[in-house]
């Protein structure tokens, strides 16, 4: 079976809860919290495991929360390679207001990371030579230089693995410059890469082509939330619009979409099939509350609908 390695530089314990109404300066009664191991790469591994394929996850973790994080992950059933940090793993909070059905997401800053710690993470990536796909997803913790993507790219090429990156800001710019196989920016991030402050939907194709031609990136998947995603490569342009669903939460939707894409590619599916399946996974994730990821039954149903609409 194809080997998929995920990398998470800034993991977090995601705590989600419900409140009747958010009122300032008042003590609020919350529902029993749900604790889940979160962070881009970890969520990708969790979703891929649900879809029926195993992965190995490299992540940085430290302190009491880091140990709790690893215990949560141990229940997921995929292989773990934790890289120890001195500072404690962060915690995020997701609160849904029942009266308005609005969701509030509180993201905490990551712990300060030392040079030795992030270099240990690079060593772990380099030592996992059986990886055919390396997925780096999520933000970088404080102290980790954005130039780390150049080193990961070098490792991927040396080990003959395809590098897939889902991040933002300067980290995304450096990843594209380093030369990766696939990136998953949103519309604003793609505009930044193409040197445009504002990017409209009808400009996606041209902007993505400019990025592909300027750098060594082979595939760009532009995520557009409820409008689906657009895939662009040197010889392919495909827009996939998902079916309408009742949205419960958008947390983890992007990670589920990336998981679906990587899972499909690992099964030697075409890019067209991969983006269709990825959109199905991302949409399926929005049907669940809190930080819940996609469910296979929902994915299968949505995938059939997307394929049917594409063939009309």
C-alpha cells in the first residue's frame, strides 16, 4: 500500500462546546466539551484513516498537553512519530452559540520552538524513506523559519516523494518557491502568490498558470468554501461545485478535502477523480458539528452526486 506521511508543526488540542447564547461579562454555562487532536497534518491523517488507508503522522508535542494530545491520537489507529518539545502543545477553542447557530473559533498561538526541535522534526521526515506522499499542513509554530520548506523539498526529492503543502502567508510563498508538487491555497492566498491584491473567480485560471509557470509547483487546488474548488495543472483546468448540504461546521473541511485528494492520488486515481473526491470529503465534513471530520458514508454519497453532475 502507498505510504503517506503527514507533518504537523503546530498541533493543538481542539476543545468544542455549546452555549445557549454568548453574552459579555456573564458566566456562561457550556455543554460538556469534546476534545480532539487537531492541526492540519493530523486532521489529514485522521480523515485518511477514516477513508480506509493508513498513514504515519509526524508532529511536535510537549508538556502535559502534548502527552494528552498523543493519548487522543493513539485512539485513531494510525502510526505516530512525536517529536518532543520543551514548551507545551497549544489548545484551541470552538464555541457554537445555539440561539444564532453561529460558530466562534479561538485559535491560540503555538509554543516557542527551538532550532534543535524543528531540526529533529526534519530528521524524522528524512528517516521516513518509504513515504510516497509527504503532506505538510497547517501553520508553523513560533521559532520555525519559513525556509524550512526548502529543506523539506530537498528531502522529498531525495526520497522520491511528492510533497503536498497546505499553509498560508510567508510559509506558503516559501513553499512554492522551494518547488512542491501540490498546494491548496484559498482565493486570497492564490492572489498573493500571483502578485494581485484582489482576485476574482474568473481570474483563477490565469493566476494559477502564472504561479505554475513561475515556480516549480505542478498542481494548484484553489479552495472556495461552499463553492467547491478549482484544480489547475499545466494541462488541466477543472472546477468542482459540491451539492448543497446543511452546514453544521466548517472546521476541518479543508483538511478533509486535502485528505480526499491525497487518498485518491495514493490509489493512482486521476487528478480529476482526486479533486472530485476531495470536494466530496470537504463537503461531508461540513455536515458534522464542532471539529468532526468527514464520514465515509456521506463522502460516498456526495462523490456519486458530483460525478453524476460532472457527466451531464
